[in-house]
């Protein structure tokens, strides 16, 4: 950065010293006193930004109390990335986000759980910019970052909830370790039943924490507090999808709760399931297996009753009769199981797009009781135009008439010109 | 639960039927145990070069053996027939017969595969009950549908975009936003970007032939508007296909075993981005089982990529 440019032009001495006059650096020859160069910019703008970035990384690491390991690796990474052509000539915003992304990558590689949301919040960076920079960083530098394990995040997430006895009424306060423990069990259950894959982590964590809080003390006063109010009490922001995740989680708990023998007569719905959550969690392994086995048995009975052979056309026919028989059965677990079965058999019937190569229809497999919610409630998609692929050869004759359709007549052109002229005149 | 149901489903599956490969379905979940080694590893057979020294999936039999050299297929033919026969006879004892590549060997596959292939020439009673296998050569039975083709063509003459926008009905031109005319035709339903240099990009077609026909129609329109347009260097730049494997997929598991190819960031995007090396295709894999394949220059690349990924995905199917 600060290099004297060769020997002194006056006397040829190479003894050039750096001196500053009124904080402006100058290079002065020691022998003859001539000023070799002055007013050199000591650092270029990009170098300055580089330093800024490094500083930002350091402060981030300090705030989050990372080990020196992570700090070092993120700094090294930042140096590498900053001078990579992809990032050298980009907007300041991107360079700022780059610092955060380097920290994120370093955390991931060192198995430290943290979300991108946290870092962008701390940096006050735009989430979208962070995303773009992160993907570019990974791609350009060919980094491998193992994804964050949600179970590790749950503890820090619970800690962020303000539920100490001092900050809220006794009835609502809760010990964070207990909260985190129950929440991680619920999270495991959610993961097992396809509620976690492909979803944003934070709303799931919030929903799970709320459920855990409810179930630890399912008294009426707590049960009356909604998710949004709970987050207000705990002074934590509510992510929008959290309520949907909560509903999905409660549905899963209801399905499982129906397997508990002492709840046979009880009406299990989303509101009341919090009371039994503790028991459900305790026996979740057995309940899961039981529920799935039962579901499969019921499904197979249906299969045997409804039709003998499973051919393509018949599968569609099976749809309505299956539904009917199920609606009639007032069996346990039928309520929610119904929806699944009905919907999944419908979806299996509407196999619109794929071309099945094998001429004989494969026996359809029993759909699982627990499916990712996107499969449970398929969007009523407009029937994709199963385009009877136009038998097009690519080199056919193109009719003049067809092309003329796309060309304006001279009168139209004239009219358009006149209209445009009037518009420009008036404006 | 898992053990019983897998046996039941084994009975249900016809041999030819369940499209593909053998299903090794132990009672343990995949996520739990990543380091099971097959008990039937025969030393006389070449085990596949495991490119990643990572944990092997439980689902050994469901492997893409495309990387194996061609000679092996000859060796295996008689075995396969023998195995198939025996499959039909012996139903209770699950036995392992290694799937053979058969006709399904793409030239080389540098794709890392989830498991070494324990070659087992003869059916033997294994220590753990397994469902019988159908040869790997049977395709998945699912054909990806092409959704979009992007192609470029050179009209070889400079164009006056303002005049085109004025005289064509189906054109829009907003120089402040984008420096090209956006033209659309109804049949085949496509959109073209026409630049003043004479280069054109045509998007939206569902097949190569449709793309070519559409590009020719655009060129004809430009010709009729008075420009000496030619039709040079028509080239398909990108093809996008999609399909559905019909079962949910554990993306977290997939990213763990195929870390160097996959990128799964639920905070950024709900799907897993799998960059296959051979053929060079990017796949977007979603939890619902839908797969989008893109980056192909030829239709065969899309099919090949799907046939490569299908056994891997099947390994993550929870039975």
C-alpha cells in the first residue's frame, strides 16, 4: 500500500522515509530532504471496504460469542471471497452481506447452529441480498456447508423467549430448560411426520415452543392464549407461517392421541390436544407405529373389498367408492385418516401427466398415514393441459395467412401513428 | 411396523411390476443408521469404486451400476435369468440377487453412488430377510415431461426494433426496460426476444420441433416486415423437464449422503438443488417427490439424469 516509488529523483538515495505533514503522508528522501511523493492515497477504496468487512466480521463474532476458530476461518474466507472476481466489483450492499455470509459458512462448517435470519438481522442486511450472496459464495468458491440441524437451534430459540417470572405473570412463566426439552421432543415428532422438510425453520421453532409451553401447564388460562398473544407476552416476533405449522403439529398430535387407550372416548381436537401432549410424547414411538399399522390394515381391507384387479381405469373408479365406505365407518382415527386416504387415493387417481411405460398397472402402494402437507392437501390445480404433443416436425410449411395475422395493416399503422402523435403533442 | 409391512408389500409386488430395483427395507429408519454394510459382500466380484467414502445407505440393492465397465454386463446375463427364475419359485426366503446394469449403462458415470455394489452371483439365504429384487435394468417407468425449451437463432441482419414494434401486432418494445422486442405467437405458444443485432431467443416451446417451428415463424414475421432475415445457427440452449416419483423424499438425508452434489437450504428454497455431474444437469428435488430437471441440451440428457436419480431417491423412500 504505502510504497515509495523508487529512489529519490534528486540525489538517487534509496533512503526514503515516510513522514506525515498535517496527517497527509509524504515520502521524503532522508539524504537530501526532497519530497518524493505526497498525497498518496494510503488505501484504495476496495481495500478500505475489505478492512470494513473484516471489522464487521470481528464484531459479529464477538456479539455472538464465537470461538476464535470460527472467527479466523470466516476472516480467511472473507479474504478469499473478497478478491474473487465475482465479488470484487459489486455494490457495497453485497460486500456487506458477504461478511455475514462468510461468518455463516464458517459456523456451518464448524457445526455451530445459526440461521441466516439471525445474521441478516444483526447486520441489518436485506434478506434477499443475503440469500443471493450466500448462494453465489457457495457456488463460486465450491464450498460444502452441511445444513444446520434444527434440534440444535431449538435451545437458543427458546432462550430468546422472555418467560422469566419477573417479566410475566406467574402462570405464564416457564423454565427455559424444560421448555427447550419439551420443544425438542415435539420438533423430533414434527420431523418424523414430514412437517419440517423443505420448510423455513424459524416458524416451526416458534410453533413448537408454543405447543411446548401450552403442554407443560395446560391450565385454562394458558390454553386461552393464542400463538400471537404468546409471542407478545414473550416479546418475540411471530413469523407468518407459524400458525399454519401449529395447526399441522396439532393435527399430528390428534392423530397420534387417538391411539392412547385412555383417550378412547375423549374427543380430541386441536384445542384440547395440549392437555394430552405429554402422554403422547412419552409414547410417541409406539403410537406412531401403531397408527401407521392400523392405517395400512384399514387401507388393505378397503382394497380387498372394493375391487379385485387394479387396473388404470378402475383406480379412478375406486376413488369415490373408497370415500363412501370410509365416511360410513365411525371407526377410531377414521376422522383424520379419512381425509388422508380420500385425498391420497384421489391424487393417485389423477395421475395426469406421467406416461406409464409398463402396460400392466402396478399395484398401488399403501399411501402413508403421515405425508408432507403439500401432498395431503393438493392444490386444486387447473388440469395441466396435457398437451397432446402437437405432431410437429419443425420443418413444415408456414402458411402466409398465419403470418399475416401478426402484422398490422397499413391503416392500423397509420391510426397508431396519429394516436401517438396526438399523445406526444398533448403531453 | 416396518418389517411387517415390507413383507406384505413384497407379496403384493409383481416381479416385473414395481418398476425398479430391489428394495432393501430394514426395520430401521434410514436417518438413524448410515453405516450398515452388506453382509453379502463377495470378494470375487468387483465392488464399485465408491467415490465418496461416506456412509452407505441401507439400500444397497438400489444402486445405479452404470459406472461398471461394460464387460460385467456380459458376465451377469446368465445370472440374471437364473435369478429371475428363482425369484418366482422361492417366495418366502428373501434372497439377494444383485441387480445388473443390463442395457442401462450410460457410458461412464462419475456420479458418486450411495453404495458399493455387493455382488452376489447366486441366490443365497441372507442373514436378514430382504425383498427380492428386480433387475436394475428396468427403468423407473416414469418419463419426465418437457416443459420448456430455449433456443437461439441468428437472423443475420440488423433490425429496426421501433419499426418492428410499430408494424407487428404481437410485439412489445420498451427500450427503457429492455433492449429487445418481445414477440409472441399463438401456435406453438411461445415468446421470442428479438434484438437489434438480428439475434433471437425463442422460449416456451414444449419440444425441439415446436421450438424450431416457432423460431421459423418469428423469422417469417420479421421477413414480412421487410427485413432480409435468414435462419442461421438454430441451436437449442436449454431444456427443462419435470416429473413426479410419487413418494415423499427425505431431503435432509439426501443432502447428507450426497453432500458434494446437493445443496439444501430450507431458509432459501424449499427444494434440494442437485448438480449432477454426468450428465451435467441440475435437478430440483422437492419433498413431495416432484423433480424438475434443467440445463440439458438434449432430451436424452434429461432422461438419463432422471434414470440416474431415481434409484437414489428410491433409497430414501420410507416404506
